[in-house]
C-alpha cells in the first residue's frame, strides 16, 4: 500500500509541466540576453574599427557577456533554482549584468554612454519583474555603482562624435538600444500574457472548487452544509420580516431495495432523476438540496405549512408520471415527506427535528404520504 503522503500521478505531471514551462521561459530569456551581448559586441567592434577603442577590451567584454549567458543557461537547464521562492532569480541575474556594464565602463571609458544605455535596459527589465521594494534596492545599487565608476574613470566621458564614423556609430547604437527595449519588452509582454492566462485558469479553478464545496457531486444539488447555511439565513429573514418559512424533509421509499436488487448505478440514476425533476418544478425562491443518502431537504420561503402541501404533491405527481422503465421495467419511485413550519426564535436543530419526526410518522403511516409536526 502506498503511503498517504505519496504524490498522485496527476500532481506529479502538473508539477513537471510547470517546471518545463519555467525552464522554457528562463532559457528564452537567457538566449535574448546572450544575443544582446553578441549585438553589443559587434557594435563595439565597429567602434574599434573606427579607432575609438582597442580590440582587447571589446573582446573581453563580449566574452564575459557570453560566459554569463552560458552560466545561467546551465543553471536553468538543470533546474538548480527550482527550490527558490522565485526560481527566475531576477535580482541575482540582473546584478551579474549590472556589474558587467560597470566593468565595461572601466575598460572603455570612451564608450561610457554605451554601457549606461545597456545598464538602463537591464534595470528597466528588472523593474518590470520585481516588487517595488526590490526595484528601489536595485536602483540605489546601480546609482551608487555607476557613480563610483564614473568618479574612478580617468578623463572625461563623452558620446563619441569626433568624426563621421563615430557619429554614425553613436546614432546606430542609440537606435539599436531602443530596438532592444522593444525586443525585451515583447518578451515581458509575453510573460504578462501568460500570467493573465494563468490568472484566468486559477479563477476558473477557484470557481470550480467553490462549486464542488457547495454542491453534491452526484445530483448537482446544493449539499447539506450549504443547506444549513441557507436555512439559517432564511430563519433570520423570517424573524425580521415575519414571513412564514417551511422545511420539507423528503425520503425515497424503499431506496435500499433499489440499490440491493438493481445495483448502486441504478440507485444513483434514480437520485439524479429525482433531483432534476424537483429542481424543474421548484420556485426560484425555494432551495432544494441533498440532505444525505436518499434524503432531500426543501426550504420553502413565504409559505405556510398548509400551502406547502401544494408543491410537495406536485413533486409527488411528477415523479409518478416519470417513466422509470429505462432504469428497471415496472419500477415505481415515490417518497415520504415531513413538514415543519418555522417558529420565531426556534433553533435550526429543533426545526429539523420536528420535520424528521413528521417524516418518520409518514413512514409509519404507510409511506408515499406527507405528515406535519
């Protein structure tokens, strides 16, 4: 026998699906970052061709960016962060890229504006994915780091524009930065759309769970717990308004014989047929639910015990007119009923006790009848 705490196959599949979705999106994010470093490295290479910077720091910066991308690819591919509260580790991931931009500023002060632009992209991407408090912390860290680096850079920083080549490249890099913002924004937009989809699915699941908690699974009627809540509300309303209130406790006659001779599937079909029939005939203001087993409870509002006989007999006639041959040839289904009218200030238990006593009186009097207490 499996332990009670064992994870069900469906649960394991659901967890595996969520992990696969996380890995897919995390790796996509890392690929975008890696492609960005390749693009930035190519642009920096053009600045090297223009004589603005040397090739060595360009190669070092690009190589470090690709190494960071490779590192995070391995981390996410192996699921090493799945145990964390946020397995994407946005703060840690962003910090590695922020540090690299500050290093780039130190290596190539002539192109400080390039790394400040990339730093802006990195921070904007982070700010869209973390809480305000974390975003503020990251902002303070970035501002301090950038200030320290700018203070430590020898000589002035500028946007390269000494010749036509530098002017074109500076314009191109600024334009490319804007396109990178759109590119990264499209990824975040996809993540937002996914979150909205998950929210809708969760809302639908919540509604389903609430429905299951309030309704009987077999008949679709409200269950005993919901019935008790409804009855308590109606008692309070009757106390306030003085309007009459009646409960009717119905019990199928000889239901055990149906289960024993025809089987439980036939018994289940009988209960569902009864529930459907009564629901179709009940008033919108009345509530009808499964009380337990083959017992059903009707809460009849604005009705006296004398008037309550009318809908009960209508239910009885409708059941008698039903064709039950599809369940079993010659089968007849009827019920006994106990009625009790609410007395102001009476407890729910006492009210139901009187209805139950009336029901048993109907059983003793030959069944298929209604009695009052």
